[in-house]
């Protein structure tokens, strides 16, 4: 993307940004392939590259018997990992197709898939992307759970990312400090900052789907309320930013490296929708 706004395929029509260097002239490279030195060529849309690395795409194709099965498997895995964009894959078989190739990302890929499956089991019967708006997802019920309601975390996220500080950007150049919520699109906060702001908000998060099932008297680690570090650990896992050490850990404490990871509102919103988090309002 250019200036965190224009995707490269949009460059043909976005004339407003051409003066900033966005143009539609394609970059063309020529490769001469001899013998079986190349096994295949893969063309995919951003619905796959948003959840799979280039090496993971290559490794998935390596393990398939033919190109059509490889293309289908790429789309299936991307969908399983929660891609919410268009997913298209084409695999072209080249002379080196039958050459043995090592799967370099098998363990990491399986860890990510296991994490997604675990989250879905925790969510129970909830469907992906059920957060439709900022209002309550469930109305109050009589009896157990009276006075408790579950809401989507939209307002909490806006509160976390609405700030007077300068946005952290990849490119040089800073914006003037402002409280305008539109700046949240370019803002990134560290995991440590996000944790601090969640705690400061007084909000509690849960995977429970029905208000009457919420138990506010139990500890965070054993009841309905999820501890903030565990929420962020799950968030990093869903976004593919988990490492082996974090996956193997039995507690929800984060390392310094993980706490220093920067995330945007869009990344967290996507992860929390996939996880199925709700804000407990009591």
C-alpha cells in the first residue's frame, strides 16, 4: 500500500495520488527457466497473502499431488486461518514438479492451525465475524446473569486507539497531534500499551456467548473473564505473530519481545472478531 491508503492494483484509477509517486506502469521481470530447476509458479490474491507467508504458500504447494489440489488446499487453509478477503489461487506446474522439496514451515503452520481450532472450540457455537455493530449482541435475560450484557468490543477498541499522541508510521513524516479518531487508522500501539489501556478502561473480556452464562465471581484464569495477557497472547497467535516459545508456554505471561510488538486497530479488530471476544457490561 502507498501511504497506508492505496493498494497497488488501485493505482490505475487513483489519480489523486499520482503526484506522490503512485503510477500504473507495471514492473516486468524476465526469467529463463532451464530443465527442472523450477517446480511451479503460484499466483494468489491478497486474501491468501494476508494470512500466509510466501514460504508457507510454497510449502503447502510442495505437499500436494497435482496443481489443482494445491490451489484448492491454499484457499482452504487461508479460509481456515480466518481470511476475510477474496481468495483466489492458481498453480502452474513446471518441469521440476516431481523434485523432492523440504517443507520448511510445517511445524509453524500446524501451530497456527491448532491455535485457530482451539479458539473455535472455545467459542462454541459462535460463527466467525458475528460482531456487527457497537451495540449489545445479547439482551438481558431474567434470572441468572441479570444485569449483565455482552457487547462487541468496537467501542473499547476506539477508546484504546483514540489518543493525543503522534501515530507511529513506517515512513518518515509526522502528523500534528490530534484527537481526531480518523488518525487511528495510521496509529500503532505496542502490546504493552494496549494491555495498559484495556486495564485502565475497567472493561472485562470473555468468550462466553450468552449473558446468563457469565460468572463474575470466579477468577480470571478459571472463570468467564479472560486475563488481559491471555487476550493479547491469543491475539498474536491469530495474527500469526506467535512464536514457538509462546505457544509452548502454559501461562499467559508475555515476553518483552511480545509486549514490544506493535499492532494497529485494524489488526486487533480482525483478530478479536475471529476469536469471538465480547466486552462484559455489568
